[in-house]
C-alpha cells in the first residue's frame, strides 16, 4: 500500500509565496536559460518562448516558422479591429479580449467567430459526408479577407483557407496555422507556406488550440508595445 506523504507540498508554497506572474516570469527565465542558442529575432523568440511555456517542449523553437511580414501584418490588423476567425470553440473561449484590447480597446468576444458547432454547418457536413470545419470556413467567407485566422485543430479548415486564397483571392491579414493530427496536417501547413499569406506555422504534426491561442496572445503583447 502506498504511504501518503507526511506533509503536502503545497505548504512549501505557503511558506515561500509566489504569485502567478512571478511563477510565469521564473518559467520564462528558465526557458531562456535552458534553450539552445536559436537564431531568432526578439519578436520571434517572444512568441516561441510562449509556445514552449505552453507545452514544455523545446521543439517549438525548431518547428515554428514566421513569414517576414507576420508581425507587421498582425499589428496592422489588430489596430484596425480586424475580425478573428477560429476553427474551434476552445480557441474562442481561450482568447482573451483583454489581450486584444492591449492593441485596440474596441475588441470584444463578439469579434471572435467560430461556426463549427452551428446547426446549419452540421447539417451541410452530414449531407456531404465531409468535416464540419470545411463548411464552417465557408460560412465565415465574408469576414476572412483582411481578418485574422487561427487554426489549431482542423487541417481541413486550413486547406479551405488555402483554397480561398489560391482560387478566390481571399487574403487574411494573418493565418496562424497550427492544426494537430495525422491526416492532412502536413499537407495543409506546407500549402499555406506556398500561398504567400502572412503566417505563423508550426511544422510537423504538432499543434493544438492552446498553441494557437498562445501565439496570438504573444503577438498582441508585442503589438501593444509598439508606437
């Protein structure tokens, strides 16, 4: 039978208090100390460090790819109050309006759209035998041009974003392409890189909604400090 500890570890924290912000700062310092000497600009490293903090995975530093215009495009779109399309309600819930308001005080949660759970989208998907994420993007078509797109779950959603850019000239201001999984994931990311859209892409199979959220939050912080 496993013997219970004599003293729960939480009491160490009571005796040596650390606030949430202090823990975060120490975590970032630990990442900076442990990270190999990656060749990254200060802005890129701020985003990459946040992704490492989210996952405790230093592979983020090798996998994350930025277009040359990713930061300028993101800042301009945020300042203009561009609509934000996300491929999962987890991202919609995770994005902080307060972070967005660092750049543009007019932002609210209503500016973050996700249609994947809409009844009409589900009905179209069932009829076609295709993923809901495809029809969710199609429903959002009118807001995508000039908007910010976060894909953290569905590679099919990213494939449709790519198609709209290639065939219909719809150009989001920024695409954060971080779908996760095994089917269509690599292809969707590689195709995004060829569209010429401003982007942040996490290579390989890794990804997920928390990473997409962390990426935009870091970029909001950067944009909020710029004159």
